[in-house]
C-alpha cells in the first residue's frame, strides 16, 4: 500500500493535514467536524493551531459533546453555540462587509455558520434574522443595510422565497442558502433549493442545502476584494 | 361489450355527455378540449348548448385551429384568446369577488383560464398581472384590492414565491397555481409546485401545475357563497 | 451584528414574538412546537397568553413530554392528545361550518390538528373519521353532512383517493390533506399528494403532506366568511 | 459475429420469430408494433400467420399508417382502431370472463388494448367505460357485473383512484392499469401508478403505465383457468 | 363532532371494527399491526375472535414485543416469527395452490407474510426460497412446481429480476413483490419496483414494496377460484 | 379587470416595460426572448432603446428567425450568434474582470451568453473554452488567468466536474453553470447541477441549468465592485 | 477573449482537434456526431484522417443525412447503419476478445455501437443478440461463448435483468449498458439503469443509458490487455 | 412447504451455503454481514472455513460487535477495521495489480472494502488516499502508479469528479465507486453516482453507491487475467 507525506503535511492516521495551504491561498484552515470523534477534533485543532498560532482555525458541524471537550482542552477556543462551530487563534482583519439575512428562527444555525465562516475568512459581517417573506415590513425596514453590503447571504428553508424578494430590492451579489427546515414536500430542503435556482431575480447564485460554510467562504472572497466604500 | 345510456345522458361515441349534471350541482358544463378534434369540440358544445341554452358552457384548452372552427360554426361562441377557452350561452349572475394575481407575463394564459372559469362558475372576477416578487412595490400597490376579495388566485411559475408574499399581506383564502413557466431545474413547474406547498404563509392551498381551471372552480365556490360585503 | 426589536414584538432570544399580529389579521397566535424544548413552548405560550388573555393561543406539534409540562405549568391549557396540540385562552365564537373527513384511523392526528386549528381560527367544526374509499357506504351515509358544510377538509394517506370521491358528490370548496400514512412506494406521502393534485373532481385544492394546520387555517377563513345558512 | 437460428425460429433480419412459442405456452403470437415500419409489421404478421394459420396473431401499438397497410395487404386482418391493434387468424374459444372498467374517455385506447388482448389470449371480455370516481352512481350501477367477473382490469389516469373504489366493492382479482392521461404533476402517469400501488383495497395488483397488453395477458390467464360458474 | 356506529361495527376508540365484513366478502378479518400498541393488537384480536370464533383472524407487521404479549394472552394464537404475523382461529379449507418464490434469504419475511396471508385467505401454499437469478440451476430445478401452481408470488429485492425469469418459463398468473432489500441506488426498493413494472415477460403484475400481504390476498383470490386440477 | 400603468412604465399589451429600472439599479434593460415572436422582440428592443439610447439593451434566447428580423430592422443591433443574443446601444465602460471557462464545445452557447451578459452589465470579460477535466494540461495552462480574475464563471455539462477542479486551484469567487449537455442519466443537466452543488472546493456557488445570463449578472456585480488591481 | 492553439491541435472554429492524442494514449480519434452538422462531421473526419491516415477514426451518433454525406464525400468511409456510426482508415489488429450480448432487437443499435467501438479500440468482437431473460434457453445455449470472452458487454432495456443472469453464469468482467428501450415507468432507461446498479451478481459494472461507446472503450481496454488464451 | 438441499449445499436455517461455488468459479466464499447477527456470522464463517480450509473466506459489512465476536471465537480471523471486514483462511496468490484511489478521508471505508475484496479475489492491490480533485498536485504525483495498474478503482463521494480527472490521465480500465459521503443535495450518493455515469472520460464504468465489494470483484477479475508486465 502506497502513501507518502511530504513537506507541510502532517498525517494523524485518520486525517492528513496540509499545514501550508493557508500560506498558498490566504484562507484559514478548516476542520469539518461531522463524522469525527471529539478527541480527533481536539487533536486536529491543536495541531493546526500549533503550526500556525498566528492564524485562525475553524471547526464546523461540532456536536455538543465535541464542543465541550474542545472548550475544556483548548483554552483559547471560542464556541459559537448557534453555529455549532469553534474558532481557535486570532481572527483576521475584517475587509469589506457581508450581510447575512435569515428567514426564520429555525434557519439560525445555518445563518450563524455562514456568518462565522465569512468572518474567519476575512470579511466584516452583520446578521439580520427572522425576515420572512410573509412579513414584508421586516424586509423593507432593512433595505438600506441590504444595499450597503458588498455581498449578501440569504438563508431560507420551506419555500425558499426570500432570495427572490431581496434580490428584487438591491443589485448586490447574492448567495442563497436553502435549508432543510420544513417537512413533507420540502423533501429535506429540495423545495427551497429548486426555488432558489429558479429565482426570477437575476444575479442570485445558490449553494448546497444547509451549506452555510460554503456561502460564507464565497461571500468573504467577494467582500474582502471589494473596493472600499465611504462610511454608510 | 356492455354499455347503456340512461336519462340525461347523451352518447356521441367519443364522449358521454351528462346533460343533467348542472341541474344537480349548479355548475356549468365544461368541455376539456385537449385531445379532442376541432369537430368534436364543436359538436359537444352544440349538443350541450342546445340541451340547456339558458346556461353557459365552457371549453378549455382549445387549440387555435379548434377556436377558429368553433367561432365559425357556433355564432354565439365567445373566444378568450389568452385563456385558449371558449364560452357559449349566457354567463350566470356574478356573486362575490375573486381576484386573480399573476406573477409574470408568461403566466397570463393560466391566469386567464382561472379568471374565465371563476366567472363562468358564477363569481365576479378581477385580474392583476405582472406582479412579480422582485418588484414589491407592484404588490404593495394592490394591497387594498387583495384584502377586499373573497378568494384570491395567485398564479406564478419559476420559483413560485408570490403566494407566500401575498399570503403574508392578507388573511383572504388563497389558492396558488404553479405554472410550467421556467426551464432547467424548474422541471416543468415542479419547483413552483413544491415552493407553494411549503409556503410559510398559513392558509395557502395549491392546485396542479397550469391548472387555472381547477383554481377557478374552487375560488368561485368560495366567493359565490361568501357573505355580502359593503361596497369597497 | 444587527438586531432591533420594535413595538409589539417581544424577543425571547430563541424566538421573536409578534404580539400584535392577531390585532392586524384577526387570527390567533400560533406556536409551531417542532424543534422547540418543552420549556420554550411553555414560555412562549405564557408570554403570548399574558399579552392578550382574551384571545386563544394554539401550539401544534407538541411532543408528549412538552404536553405534560404545559398542562402542569399552565393551568388553563387544554390538551388535544390526538392532535398533539394545546390551546390556551378562550376560543372565538364559531362562525360557519367546517367538516373534516378522514380516510383511516392512522390519519386521525392530522385530521384532529386540522379540526382544532379551524376551531381556534373561528369556525365551527365537525369531524367524520374512518371513511375510506374502499367502503363507499360510509361515504354515502354522510352525504348530507358533506353538502351542508361551508368548507370540507379531506384527509387521506396511501393512495389519497378520498378527495376525488367526496369532490364528486358535492360542490362544496374542498381542501385535501395528504398524509404520510403508508409505506414503500408511498414515499412519505408523495403518492397521496400527487393523487390529490391530479384529482378528476374539479375544485379540489391541496396543502402540504401532514399539514392539518394549513388546511384548518384555510377552511376557517372560507367558513367564517360564508353567508349564513338556514338550519339544516 | 455469432448468430445461429434453430428449429422453429425464422430470422427476418430485423426480428427473430419464435414460431413454436405458442405451441409451448398456449398463448398467441404477438407483434409489438412500436418502432417497426409498416412494411415490417406486415411481413411479420404474414410470416406468423402462414406458419400457424389456425391460430390468432396480435399486433399492438400499430400506427394509423401501419394499420392502413396491414388492412390493405392482409385481407383477413381485423383492425381495432381504438386499441391501435390488429388481429389476424381465428380467435380462440372464450373461457371465463374478464371485465375491463375504464375511468375516462381518454383512457379508452388502453382499455381497448387490454380488452382485445384478453380476448386473443382466450378469455371472454366485457367493457364498461366512463366510470369515474367522481360519479359513484355509475360504479354502483355495475356492481353486479363487477362481482360476476373472474378477473377485473381497471384502467385510470390522473389520480388513479378507481381501483381502490372498485376493489372495495368486490373480492374479485383486480389488475390496475395506470394511464398517462393527465398533465403537470401527473408526471406521465406516475401519479396514477403510485396511487394504485398504495391502494387501501387489498388484492389490487398493478402493471406499467399504459400497459393494457400486460393487463390483458394477466387477466386472461386468470379467467381461462377459473372454475366454471353458473350463468349469472 | 359527529360519529355513530351501526350494526356489525364495534368501536374500540382507537379503531372501528367492521365485524360483519367477512360475512360479506368471504375474506378473513385482518389487523394491520404497524403503529398499534401491543395491548391494542391483543384487544382487537380478542374482539374479532370472540365475535366469530369459527373464522381465522390475521395480524400482520407485529413487533416482537407485541407478538410476545399476544402469545401470552391469547392461548390459541399462532405466531409466524419470520412473517412477523399472528393468526387466531381455525384456518379455512385450502382451495387451489399458490407458490411463493423468493430470491434471497433477506426476502424471507416478505415471502412468509405473502404465504401466510394466502393460506389464511383460503388457498393452499408452497414456498421455495433462495432462488436468485444469478443461480439459474435453482430456478430450473423447480420448473415443474412453477408450472403446477394456480398463481405465483415472486418476491425479490435489489434488481428485481426474478419475475422476468420465472415469467419466461411458465404461463401461470404471476404477482411480483419488490422488497426493500438493497442499499444505495436501490432507493428503498424503488429499483426492484421499476424493474418489475418493466418486465419483458408478459403477464407480470406488481404490488407495493414489501407488500407480501397484498400479494397473498390477490393470489388466494385467483387460486381458490381456479378450476380443479388432476393431481400432478 | 384591473390594470394601471404609472410613470416610467410602458405597456405594449403583451409586455409591461419598466423603462426606469436601469436608473434605479444601474443595470441594463434585458429582453428574455423565449416565447416571444420576432416582431415582439423587435418592438420591445426599439422601445427600450428609444427611451434610453445612451444605454445598452440586451435580448437573450433569440431564435435565428428573430435574430434575422432584429438585424434587418434595427440597424445598430449587434448579434452574437453563438450566444443567441443581441445588444443594442453602447456597452458600458468595463470595470473589473470576469473570466468565463467552458468545459466542452457544446457548452459554448451558454458560455457565450454568460460572457456577453457580464460585459453588458459592466464588467470586462475573457473566455477560455474547451477546458475539460479530462485534459488537465489545458486547465493548468491557464492557471495564471484564473487567479487574475475578479470572478470566475465555470460552465460545464455532463458530470459537471470542472468547477471543483478550478475551485481547487484558486481562491477567486466562482459561479458554476451546469448545462444540459449530455444524455441518459444526465437528466437534462440534473447530474451536472447536483455535482456542482456538492463541490468539494469551498466557495463555489451555482445557478440554474443553462442559465448563462444569471451567472453573467452575478459575476459582473462582483467584478465591477472589485478593488482595482495592478496590471497582471 | 483568450484562445491559443499549440502543437498537435487544429482549430476548426466549431471544434478543436487534438491530433496527437492517439499517439499519447494508443486510442483512436473519435467524433461525437450528435449536435454537429453533416458538413462539420465530414470536415472533422477528413482532417483527422489526413493527419494520421494510418489510424482509424470513428464517428458515432451520425444521423442518416450525415451518413449519406460522409459516404459520398469520403470514399474510404465505412458505414455501420445499425450502430449509426462511421469508420475511416484501417482498423487496428484485434487483441483479446469482447463479447457483446443484447437482450432484444430494439437494443441492437446500442449493441452495435458498443461492438464497433470495441473493435476500433483494438479488441476482437463477437455479438449475440435477442437473448432475453424470458428465454433462458437462448442464454444457456451461449454459455461457452460467454465464459470464453475476456470482457462481456451486456445490453438491455426495460427491466435490465440480463446482466444479473449472465453474471451468475460466468466470472468474466461484465460491463452492463442500460438502454432507453421501454415506456411508462421505464423513465427513459432509469429502470434498467437502477436494476443493473443493484445486480445481485458480483462484478457487474455499469455505464450511462444508451452509452454503447463507453462500454466499448472500457471492454477493449480490458480485452487488449488480457493474457493470451489457448484457442477455444 | 417445499425445500430440498442437494450436494455441496449446507442449510443453516437462516442461510443456505453453496460450499462448492468456489470450486466452480475460482472465486472465494463471501458473507454479506448486513442484517445478520454476530453469532450467525461466526457460524457461517466457521462452516465455510471448515469445508475448505485451504481457501479464503471474506465477510463484509461486519459491525464492531460482530467483529469482536469473530476475532474472539475464530482464532485465524483477520479483521480490517477500516473496511469493516474479516478474512479467514490463506489469501490466494496475487496476480496482476489493482490500484484503489480514494478522494477523501471519509471515503476510506469503501476504498478499504474494495481493496480487501480485490486482494481476496486474487489480485495484487495498492491504495492511494486523499486525492481530491481540488488538489491536482496529489493526483499528478501518482500518475505513474495510475498508468502502471491493470485496473483502477476510483472512490469518491460529494460531486464524484475524481474518475473523470483520473480517466483523462491514463487509458487503464477504471471502475468508479460513488460513496454516500456528503449531505443535502448529495441525496445519499446520488449526485456522485450521476456524475460518474456522465463522465466525459471514456472508459469509466460505475458500481452502486458504497459498493466497494462489487468494484473489488470486478477489478480483480480484470487484473488477474491481465497479461504480465515488465516490472515497473
């Protein structure tokens, strides 16, 4: 059986860590916690942090049990309990501005994952929650904030209509995140996903169901490269 | 082979006409034109009309070729070219008020079928078109009309978000009609159908894709049974 | 991070309560219990009830554990164990009449949710259960009751045929509720949903799988606005 | 390239004819006309007929163009224009009784294919058409005929509810045939197919969408093996 | 709320028992155990048995826990542990012969449910298991038994190919039962279901995934009505 | 029937033109040509152009017949025959840089629509075609160009793998466009769509199948807001 | 817009020809004819042939119109009318042996494409057609040939059962090709595809629906690398 | 009930063991552990091993609990904890060379099952893991090893792009294994499965989701029949 490990790679047996990736791309290291034991998450976080203590490490999809162990064993770790995510190490300077908009309270975990990810990837982030399409006054009330962002992340489950409404109000790049919130003919988020892909508002792009992380990475890349604005 | 025909039924060979149904339910006779030849549609319309000249007959999904023949051979027939539908005989007195709201210009045929059907089934009908969710000012501008109807029919293709937005504004019974307008991941109207079934606005019910007829029947039954209002 | 709370809104952290919505729409407050802890449900119910003790509050999809806590801590709460729902505060005067028809005993929870919802939303409600299409005599026996309602809610799983049969008997507005009762090629209620959307009986509209709540809201809005009838 | 042809097999190049199959199984020869040219259908029919002129040959899914050529060139051929099928040679003695029930006039071609197939495979056949579930009186009127058959074939498109209603009336073996009649969320007959597979009436079995032929074969095998009845 | 109970119906609160159905159709009473508590199953079985002790009652989809309680509390109950089913009361005289053929050992529960059901519904039953299409010698070895049956039930999961192979060997009516045995692209039995619906062997009909009960009812109705054979 | 037209809106009967939208959002006017007659496209283009001759108008999904009429009747119109699109009026100054990458020659029309749209919406655009994942040297050869763009549009049909490969090379915001190129289990682009939504490369977002227009709008909004770069 | 062409690449505008690929991989050049005009196919074939006249070029999915033009303008071209394919230039020496087995006559075009492709890619090829699973004697009759091949290609539509039966007879590597032959619940070949993916015979792999070309490439690569056999 | 057991077959009640199969095909015996109790797995392994102690037996999909019991009770058993598989008895001599390539660490179990299976079926095996398409340098680094194999097994979840990239580098027969790694629109591995079936690299064949076993059998059959190579 063949397997070598070169420079900048550490092999923990259950995971190969490319400890030089951040140097190449400017992005932080990320640990996808799903399917990993609490002890593995702790060890990976510690290894990545010790290699580059000057940079942030992000762990997503961290169970409550794993979060407890991380906080207990890694003193500098910061838990975001809504996002089910942990960061370790100093966050980068915020450049540009991402605004995360979430339709319902059940969408909060995905929105929080998107927000934390965008922040760890180097963007400034604001969040507005509970802005459902059946309450237009809430949406209209934040119209200025929507227009002032460099990139929008719009999170919604069920019928996934919020991106179309927001996308009709402003011309800002908009990443839509369907969530699995719903039941029956929601089919685990499929209804929201299809709705967002068929948005009548031009300039809406979509990521996978519940993929707050992916939306956060995308939006941070847009925002941190944006031309500076006058203060709003 | 066994087949008898009783009272109030006429057998044209390719169709059995239950000429007493209207007497039983108070609804008009309807000819579903899809899959029938122009000559068959003309003959069915004529037979139904001659049996009960005092009532309206409705033919839906009438091709252009069939429409031409109907208009040529049945002098009293009235063609609705947008709805691809024909009526013959006097329309009933309008009771109550149905408002049909359509998202885009491509949804017009389905909206027109719904409107004409509701009218033939005995309701008063108004139509507002081109009210997409990416143009909220159009929706907000008709808020009074929405609230004043006895039943709403909301027609939309693509992401099918309009019923959620309208349903969040008013508490009027709302029947949503998904249309097959769209492409790619619209999957022939499936995206809009799923979105409407998952609407976060309570009190939204849904009919089959492109089924303006069914929505019209439903809404007319609600409206014509509604308590009279003060003039708005 | 941005979040403000205006007039008529209470923020419990895990939920924002729009305590003035009922005043705007005439509908009761509703707590969707799925995904909330028993303690959260109790707190939301108490808050809404204290704000408007003269109106009913409804909590749906309440687990047995949550129901126990609610009944223990909120003396006035009334549990409907079949509907998995709780009400608190006086029910509104009943206007009009909704009839809920359920196909099988397994459909009873959805039917009960629909019935309770319609009642809390202001309609009078009757229920007939165990009226499967493979026992036509049961259906024919209640034909008079079907015809006398202002709106019908027809609940069925498996092949979802009941709305077509009922819809062929009477001309009353009919909202069909597919349930997830079934197995194999029922695909979690998809078979019943598709059947109902394709009903050959005109004037049938459909809500999401297991969405007794949505059907109840819709039917109540139709019934409470219906013209008064002579006593049947 | 390897290909041999043994006894009882004729190779026409575009088709291999197993001219002894009927001798082995007692079933007639069948030509599936879809995808074959009119000339090919004529040649296959002639070859099969000349080999066993004492038995019937059946050709299904015959286009109008092919039917014209068959009738012109094969004098003994009998066309069933509704079934889009042709027979050549004497039909077998009828044993047992198959009853074909069809929901709507658009289902007639599939019902006719089922009826003709069952007859050619050796059963006696009756047909009752236009028996939709939204007109229960039509179904109840033929209850005696239903109960008197050895096997029922129930043909329906759209919501496919008829087999459940019929299956609840009688304990006769029932083969359901979903048809592609419908639009939108019928998805080419999928809705009817799923409904029939989930029938709440026990003892309902199902064949492919529009597969009148398969239902006819199955029902004939049941009926011609049934114990003789007293005349009804 | 409306609910009456007439003659021949007992209402246990959680179930309405139509205790005269067997008298009308000649079929036994059946309890579908899924979703019922052990105590409910015991009570329903006891009630049905006491009403008609001279007839068999069948309970299907009985959990191990429920089976234990039934056997403990109802002395005459007979458990079929493979079929997860229980019978109570004397089985009817066997008429005709059903042969159940199962592809793999994992299909045994569905095959056993089909076999027991057919027996309780009045047919004689044989079973042949472990006859996969990848072992043709096993199938060919039972060819005589296949040809001698009045109705075949063929049970298979995964690719569902067995009905096509068996249906090509004999002209006996064949009911195919897809099972949920498989993983990945089996999609819970969908692959087997679609394969069986598309069988190239004519005269194959299909029931729902894992529906051994439905196949047993159907096959018993065919077999018990079959003309008597000479002993094979 | 209700319909008014306010300021800045022209109603052509078959279309309502919001001639002031560009002023509000800075985006050009766009005519979606699918489903419109050649004469309608010409009239809409002319009307929009005459209202704001200083701005570009874009017509997409223009058939060959319509393109001929447009070029004949509108002298200033410029046809992009690969994109099936037409522009009229001066293009805006190009800000930032969008790079469109297409996998195969069959993807060229969608790539061209994306490129033209991005240009009309104000970005500079380059295109690299025929960069399939089965020819990695082609991708690696353009690595510098990929890294130098402000936003990437990656167009691919069949297995839709290209965005993952490109997204692994550079940290530039990447919009993936699945195309309907393929057959069989491509299911009209569904395979590519699902692949892109599940990309292992973070920061990939997706638009509807064949939606080059949407990708172009999105990318232009990102690019024209990007901070200026040093010349590469 | 960026596009360069390097050594060994010819750009015809509508296609880039990598004329050195065969030298790198040992495989022939292939033209995928779908979506290309007859004139384009002729020009591509001519260009590839003139560059390497000593090697074969293959064009697949060639329409009848294109085939006529190719044969007229390229004297050395050889048309396979069943496979809808053309070759130009000398075929390579045959190494190893591929056996193509097809279930029905309608599967012949896909089988012929697979056979021709395997031959052009360097393998010896035999074909056996009309070997349906409902005629086991045909399969058993060719058992020796099956066992003697280096790789099997098994082509089937409808229920796709043939690979399981063949795979149970011999231990030869087996590539299954589902075809779109069928109707209704075949869903364009999906039923056969799923059946083959779930084959109970180990060692069956699958290609896309109707993808005879892919199967031919795969099988040729296996066969031409196989250890030589003693003559059978 | 009919069931006999002939020569070379042992019946354990819950399983029939064909103990002579290996002699017929040269393949090892295999126990599919899913759905079997630990005790059953131990007994089957022991029985097969005692019958042919000179050959290897393989058990796949063995739970941790079953693995513990096997190791405890069968001293010679060797556990592969990553593959969740056990072997008992001497492995055969390795002929030819299979290379297993896995995209991510989560794909390791499926890759290990494929590798162990190929080895037990008689091929030499190497494994390269963590070769995602978003890290092309890892793929390019093993290009020589890829080209030197007799058959490749490429394992990937999520977007399933790796087979296309690998298949574009070398002309070796390639079996792709989609895994269920992913979430949301991965739909349990469907996204990867569809991507692999639509690979633009010719000569890619596919097995069921997570079916490492099937890929291993297939690849071993190819490799052990391959012509010997010069040492690389």
